[in-house]
């Protein structure tokens, strides 16, 4: 079973969330599947100093940065076809809202990279499962916006503690046409119709152990939806 892992860089504030990305790779290995890491050969929106939160005066490439997580085994998204994959996972991280989409700056009125949109829509159209972790449901929402696909997704809930405004994110998702479902970190949400799995992960206040379990459950769910293993 080949599971694609779509990465937007290396680092929570300007790329993929490292812990979620690594725990995704671990869970894929644990279920006996093979991870195929994928990214875009293009500059990140910007580079953030992860100690201070300040923008740094430099540029970095998403594909090159993602290769750090993949230990060099990374493929350009333009070389990947849905037929190469049995399922796809998108770890969280601000890169989803800055590099894959412009959600961080324009909210639900944002744009999405057309290469990302093409891969996601084609995966869903041929019935291949997708797991969107943490904030990455916004990428799916933008990919499916205006289509006939009515997805049901979660980013977390508005009752448990979160470092982010889940209410604001939910309103944005709803604006794109997504049905929003509340979940806590131990839970995942499975859209059986569209074979989409979403898991809150670090959108909520959670320990690395909580997130590890959340991701493992999500990976098991896409395995079961694929019917491959």
C-alpha cells in the first residue's frame, strides 16, 4: 500500500508541522504501508524564525525543505498521479495556509495552488482516501469549493481548549461549502461518502502522545477505507 504524504516545507510556522509529519510517517510504517513524500518545487511564502516568530530575510524552497523530513526521498507533485497512490495524508502546519493556499492572509476567500487542487480532486474522484490532519482541512475545502462534492470535515471543537479560534475556522469552512463536525483530539471524523478522514491533532491543546494516537487512528481509517491492506 502506497500512502502519499503531502508536505509544505519543514516547520510549523512556515511549512509542515514536524511532529505531525514524523508521526504520520511512523504510523504508515507501523501499518505495513509505504510512505511516498510529495511537495511542490516552489518558494515558501516566507521563512519564520521558530524561536521568535519573526519573519527572516531569506527564501526557502518547499521541495528542498520537505526533503529534510523525508530524508531526501521526496517527489515533485507534478510527477505524482493518483494511480501511484492508494491514499494520501496532509499533515498540519501553517504551510497549508501560506504555501498551499493563502488562507492565512485571505481566509475563506483565499486561493489554492492549482497543482495541489488537481491532486486532491482527482484522488477523491477516483475514490482514493485522504486524511487531513490539524489545519489541513482548509486545503481540502479550497480544493472542493464550487464542486459537486459536499465534504464533511473537522478542525476540532469550540468547547475544549485550543490555541486557535476554532469558531472562526469553522465559519470559514462553512463559507466554502463544507459541513463542519466537532471533534475532540481522541476522535477522528470519517466522511464515508467521500473517503475523507480528518483529525484535530494540534488544532486543540494536546500532548505529543495525544497527537500520536490521533494520527495513528487516522492512518488506520484510510487503510480501512482503501481496502488495500
